[in-house]
C-alpha cells in the first residue's frame, strides 16, 4: 500500500492508521495509535489538506530563499548588473544589485544616459572585475529576467552601497528586499551632501534611470506599431526598402537598393511616404 501525505510528514500517525486498518508493518500495533491524540473523523479528513498546505508553503519558501553565492566577477554588464562564475561551476550567474538604479549605458543600437552610464559601469568594473566576491540574497531573488537580485560583497565592502555613496546610482527600494534599506539610504544621503557624481549641480543627471528606460520602451513599442501599420510583408516591384537598424530607406535604382533587399534588417514599404510615416529617412546614397 502506497504512502500518503500523512505517512510522509507524520510517520507515527501513518503507522498507527495502517495498524488500525489491518495493514500494520512489522513491530507496529494499534496500541501505538493511542499514544497519539485522537483526531476524530473530521480531523482525519482534514489532515491531508493540512499536510498538503504545509508542503506547498515549504516549497514556496524554498523558491524565494537562496543561500549565499561565492564566485568571481567576469564582467559587469552595466553599473548595476554583473556576470559571476560561481565556485566549481561553468555556467555564469547574472546578478542585479538590490536597491540601486544606475544610469543607462549607451550601446551601438540604443542611446543611453551618458556620460553617467559609462561612469557607473567603469566604477563598478574597477572594483569587482576578476575579483572574488560573495553574493548575499534577500527575501526575493527572482527578477523579471533570468538575473537574480543580490547584494554584492567584495571583502567587507557592499558594492550596492558603494555605488550610491560615489554618486553613480539612485536609491531604488523594492520590498520585500529591504535588508539594507536604511544603510543604502544613508549612502545616497552622503552622496547628495557631497554633490558626488550624478548629484553634481554642474552636471546633474537630468532624468531618473527608471523613467528614462520606461520612455525608451514606450517609444520603441510605438515605432514598431508604426512600422506594422505602414509596411508590407514582402518585397514587390517598385517598393522602397528600409533598414530597421539605421532607420533609412532606399528607393529603386539607388546604389544600395539590391543589397538592402537581401539584408537581415530589411523592411518593405509601398512608397517613400509610408516609410517616412514609420519614422524612416531617405538614404543619402
């Protein structure tokens, strides 16, 4: 007879129940059941549900609770995200620093908040790259990406705190991860008092990183909508060809028209006017 949830969590109760029903294991007697408080008919029916609830609760807690992680920082993706190679493992782990919001760094494809984004990454890189670190987790580890939330320690230095104190980040408190909230708040206060980094009145950060990122995301989504509304699904004679990356379009007979048609970033419009409505400009070929 298979073990039930009760048998797993409360083995003494399970043995006693089997004894009473005539399925006792060797060395088990119905008398042992008397030593356990009587549950009654309702209690016995409710116990499986109680046990299941306990199992689910324990499983949920394990999903949020992670032990500390030790390893080596391979590369900071930006001023607030690092790639770490845990000790004895080949697969890298991405850690997003709790409590900080750093200026967005520019890439080849997207404009960022410069020079503050580059400064934040350079500051963090000098502090942690190729160094042994410890990542301390809080209540919740999961982010909206594959990264994990964590506090990054280099020796006795908390890098979340150091970024704020140097004026390379803005405080971003998100419950339930508030273990060092007061400490981080104090670090930002020090940076503002000293007018460090982004708090320098001669060169202040013009916009909160979170707001900047949200606006960029909205603009990108709007651009995709315009492209979808004004483009055609495939090339056809006489159409113009746009490049999604450069946001430029080519007309028939142009120098790069044929090569643009085969490009991986090609998008097609019936007319130049449609391309312009989608935010494209004519190539200067």
